């Protein structure tokens, strides 16, 4: 009988620890930075660029913003979460092709042509230090940011 009495407190203690440890916070969360709406278009020699990742690199150690261009060249930037905008200020820009991935739903392209970038951009655009591209994100945000690559 004494063994049963000592097992119950131990079981209660374990269950209490389990419930105290349960919450919706699954670990460290990144600090949310202030952003403003930021979107625009990207073109190559006047034609819209599709499936390219545009990344804005703010000065210092601020978090970058990124978005992928649609078929019409439109992109929407996100910093803390997809499409939540960018940090206000002047940003260096990098542009790289975003290869389609198989999401398991059958939406990934199966032809070899779709696995190549639609345009072979010069390598300089992949690095914000060599791209020569900058974008200004105004305090009120913008839906008309323009990247016209040549």
C-alpha cells in the first residue's frame, strides 16, 4: 500500500510539469520590426520578369525584405512575414531566379524549360554590393516601386 501512495504524487508531479510546459509559444520568437507596405514591378529590357526573388538589403544589421515576382513582374515584399512590407529607407537590392519547387500538390512544372530561368540575368544582380540597384521605401509605404533592369 505505501508504494501506491508514493506513485500517485510522482504521477501528479509529472502531469503537472507536462501541462505547465504546454503552450502555444514553441520557442524563441524573432523580434518583429516595423514595416510599411512595399510592392512594385520588375522588368528586364522593358519586359516583366517572372519568378525572380527581389531582396531589399537595408543598411546595418536590419532584417531584409523579399518577394517573388509574378508573371506580370509584380512583387510584394515581406520582412517579418510574407507580404508584410519592408523597413523604411534606402536599400541595396539583389535579384535572383526562384526555381519552382514541388509542393506535393502537382503544381510544379514538369517540362525542362520551366526549370531554367526565363532570362539569364548578369551575375552582378545576385549580389547587393555589385548589382548597382537601390530602392527607396518611403515612410508611407509604396505600391509602385520600380526595378528596371538593363
